[in-house]
């Protein structure tokens, strides 16, 4: 089974408490449970489900996935809009990458409309709520089949 990693950026540890009108009521633990329930059905093994608040820690996680995972679901959160370092790390990763945003970043402030990560991503899902993670897993399964 292809191993995939699911990686979350800053402030997503507070999912469920954080602006629920934008991000919903599910916690990151709920998202993890839903992903872990779905993955075996799709023939995917979740190598890790992680969250980091720091940019460097996120870069280190992406580097560690090199050679260890065939795909990645990443919600880089605010670093999507600011981080060339996260983009550069993803460019070193050989596997498939699906970028997820819980909210529709294109319907929000203009500074959220651009994501550095999107230029590397094999697919982008935005505005589907936390269900976007499951959609991302389905797409990864197709790409890795
Ligand atoms: C987010 C959107 C980003 O603009 C924001 O900074 C986040 C979460 C989303 O999932 O909708 O932290 O990536």
C-alpha cells in the first residue's frame, strides 16, 4: 500500500475552536479519525498525520517525507501565502501533492488568493470544509493507483 503523509500548518491545532463560522466545528482529531477510517478503503497507508505551527518544523516534516512517502496531503495554512521555504521543500519531494484549504481562500481577503504551494501541487481543494481532506485522499488514491 502506498504510504502517504498528511501535514497541517499553523493554527490548525485549534480547529473546532478557531473561527468556527469559517472553519467549522470539527477538531483536527476528528479530521484525523475520518482520514484514518477512509484510507484503508482507498488502499492508502497513512504514514503520519501531523500539525506544526513553525515554518521550519513544517519544512523538516516535508524533507523527512522524501523517499518515505509516495504522496502528501498538505494544508499549509497561512504559510501557503507566504512561504517560499515550504514551496522549495515540496519541490524536493518526489511524490504527489494535494493542497487542501478548508475555507474557500478565493472568496476571502485578497492576500489569501495566492498560494506559493499551488504552483507545486498536483491538485488543490478549497472551500469544501474539512471534507476536503477526504476528497484529497480520494484524489491521491487515483494518482497513485
Ligand atoms: C486555510 C486558509 C488560510 O488562508 C489560513 O491562513 C489558514 C487555513 C484553510 O484551511 O482554509 O490557516 O489554509
